[in-house]
C-alpha cells in the first residue's frame, strides 16, 4: 500500500495508524521506487519565470492548485497567502494574507483555487469557505461549514458547493456565503484524508464520490439524493486494506459518469440512473482526465494508464514511474505531463504511452497537477515555488 496519502480517522486509532504508515514493519508492505528511467527527450520545458508565494503546502496533504484566467495566474499557500501574478512576467499584481478564525496561527488553506466570474474561492482545514475579489484580493465573505474542507469548491447556478471531510455536502449562496442546503453522506470509521471534488451536469445534477465506495448523485437546487451506486467493496483482512474511498473527482461526459475508487474499480455509470455500464479493476485516489474518447489516469502504484472511456478497454500502460508518487496527469500540447515527489516532470505520449520528456525542476517535489495557461504550463512545488514553462521541440 502507498502511505503518501494521509489517513483520516474518527477514532483514537489515529496515532497508531499514522505511525503504522511507515510500512507497518511488514516486509510485504515495502515498495520499491522505480529508478529514474532513461529518456530521449523529444521536447523540453523551458523556464519562462519562477516566483515564490508563501511557503507552499510543505509535507501536508493538500488539494491547493494554481488557477489561470485572463492573463493572470492565481496561487495560494497553506498558511493563507493568496496572490495574483502576471502570466507574462510573473510579477505580483496583488497579494493578501488571510488569517484564521479566532486568531489561530494559520488559515490552513487546503482546497482550491476555484475561479468563478469575479470571485476566487478557497476552502480550509478550519472548516471554512472563503470568497475573494478576483480584481484585488478583497475578502468578500467567509463561511463556516460542518467540517474541514480539503476538496475544491464547485460553483454552479449561483451556488458554492463543498464536500467536507466528514461526509457533508453543503451549498452556499455564491454572493453572500449563506447556507442554502446540506446533505449528509455515510462515512466509515477509517478513510483516506481528502474528499472527492463535486462536479455538476448542465441538467442540474451534482455528482460526488463518497468515503464508503459509493458514487452519489444529488439535485443541485435542493440537495435531494437522486441515486447512489457502489463501485468499491471493502475487502482484505485489515482496516487499511479495506479502504474504499471514491476520492478522485468524477467526470461527466455524454450522459455518463466516470468514477474511480481506491481498492476498487474504474466505472462508467448512467448519469440519470446510476446504472453500471462497465467496470474495470483499477484502483486510485488521484484525479484523472478525459481527452476525446480516451481516459488517462495514474493508478495506486503510479502506473500511468490510458483507457477507452466508452468500453473501459485498456489501451496502454506506462510502468517505468511506479511508486514515484506522481501527480495527476495534465494534457499539454499533445502530451501528458506528470510531476513526481523528487521534483521531476515527465512527458508521456498520448498514442502509445512512451516517455518522451524528462526534466528536474524543483527538489521539494510536486503534489498537484500542472495547469495550462494559454500556450504555457504552470506548476507549483511543495515549498511554494511557482514555475511558468514553455515547450520547445528537441531536434
């Protein structure tokens, strides 16, 4: 099992199980990190600029990720620093430092950044959702919710939707932050730290993964539960082995819901009924992407896999980066880009899964997927350094 994903608990087992995450002193739990593969670069990523905003996320589990809109890159760190940068030169346009409620030391920002019109939304381990003005970083509102929020807020139809780590789905008014509705999902005693980001269809159906192996569909307007579908069953002899969270963000495409579970399956479900269309035994807690009819993911062992999204048939598998603690993949100019815990970026071809680029960038490593900013690529390292990169073909 990979222990890089922190485990969330609702009992006093916390200390024992977290200390057990150092491989539990069992030989069979030891994993071997793949050595750095030898790659003949077909392209390289040139650094256009580098900027450091705050202290990053350090060694903490976090879903903070930069965002891009209209020539600006927005970035945040766990301590509460949020900034807007010029995408052209990396210059700071504005910067604010958010405090925590009741004068706590840190804002503990953990989910976001979400851009929605003139608003920038973040969530925190302090059980807060915060809305800032995109133009200058002015705090518009902050709202306490029913638990810590590590997932990214979703904005749709005038609502801000958040999924707390203790299984609550909450809808807030986008303009005021006032609560509109709340729905509770069942959670097991032991689960992965972090929750699925909610997504919504154009028909007002919200879909979110649960900590008990289920995919859940709700009405966006009122939070009414429409259906639930189990895609992972708890199996194994230990509580760790029985983890079955649907922590990856589902994808809605062509009236289908694509969902991925930990110790479970990759599944395609009918959007309106939840009926299983196909399933494949693939396990992961990382977000995946869909490009055309192909789905690209990083599985639990850090294999990069391409799957036909219509049938679930595996198209290729790249296993040279196993256990290097990869980020989710990003599509950038015709190739997949993933980062690893040692600070390398890896380029992978879409057609056959070949490694076509490799570059060391930051020794603190990467934790979140890179984002595309126009024709450039933005990636943030664990200690806060933000890089804007451009692609150059190697002759």
